């Protein structure tokens, strides 16, 4: 059994190394081909800085939006019954199955110059927000939904029977329980948003300093054979994603332990 356990661990580490660690090591090495000074110069170039700021700003905004709306949708799907509930539940997973370039085409058709609803948003940051909100919504909903299903409603009913208003029940009972799941969903949504390409490639406009996101900047640098600049921005995105996920994991773990202690 011990040998079998060691074999499983070895296979797991091998697979993670091949799929995750080696590509990260390769792109990091490429980013420092010209030394640290070359890496820093590529990372602090005016267009690189602006594209990173736009990417992080829009991704944060989209994450906050989907934290609120995703939690509300998860609540409705778990706590409310209504006609078409199964269809709505299935539609939540559509961004997982739909090629993101299709989403960009649809959004361009809807919000482009010939918009059927008279709302032209393409090549603007609101268009980026809509596109990224579409592809990141499921991450929050699917993280929160199982926790809501398992939530003990007897505690809520007991608090209500003692006269606690709904806002107090939500703030003191429901949200603390959901917080780890919400943070996990937020982290996944943010990291997906900062690296998204397909859903914004058409509707975003790719305007440097206005709507160009990091993935489009990386593609642009690769097209002119500037691999150091592309790798430098890629490493920056990796660092941002890693730090955020680490912070979210720590905060979520502490919240979960606090909830267990309270119980």
C-alpha cells in the first residue's frame, strides 16, 4: 500500500510538473533572456503598464459585479422555485461549453455599429466588462450554490423565530458561511478575467491605452517577434494570479475555521 501511495504521489507530481511547472519555468526563463534589466524595461514600457492597469481594473470590476450577481443567482436557484428553473440552471454553464470567440461575435452583433437594440458599445471598456462578466459568472455561481444547498436552514428558522430580521440573519448566519465559497469563486473569476482573450478579441477593439487587455498585448508582441515583452507581461499576470489566489485561500481558510469555531 505504501508503494502504491508513493507511486500515486509520483504520478501526480510528474503530471503537474509537465502541465504546469515546466511551462511556467519556460516562460519565466524567456522573460529574463535579456537579464533583469531587459525584463524590467519590457514590463515598464508605457503600453505594457497601461494594458496591465486596464486588465486589472476591468477584471476587478467584473469580479465584484459577479460576486454580487453570482451570489444572488445561486440563492435564487437554490431557495426559489419558478418556471424554467432547470433551463436557467443549465444556461449558467453555457460559458464553459461555448467557444469564447462565439461570445465575442454575439456581443459584437448585439452592441456593434449595427446594434439591433440601438446600443453601440464595441471598442469601449463597458464592452470588455460585459464580455468578461459573461465568461466568469459560472465560477461564482457554481462555488456558492453547493454551499447554499448544504446550509442548515434550521439555524435561520430558529433565528427568525426569535425575532431576528432577515438582514441580520443574512449578515450573521448566511454570509459568514458563504464567505469561503464566495472568495473562491471571486479568485477563479478574477484569474480567468485577467487572462481572457477570445470573448474580448472582437468586441473590445484592442485600442492601446483604452481597451487593449493583456492577452491582446501579448499577442501583439508575439506578432512582431518581441518574445521578451510578451513573456514579461505573461509573468506579471502569473504573479498577480498567484498572489491573489494565495490571499483568497488564506482568507477563505481563516473564515472557514472561524465558522467551525463558532459552531
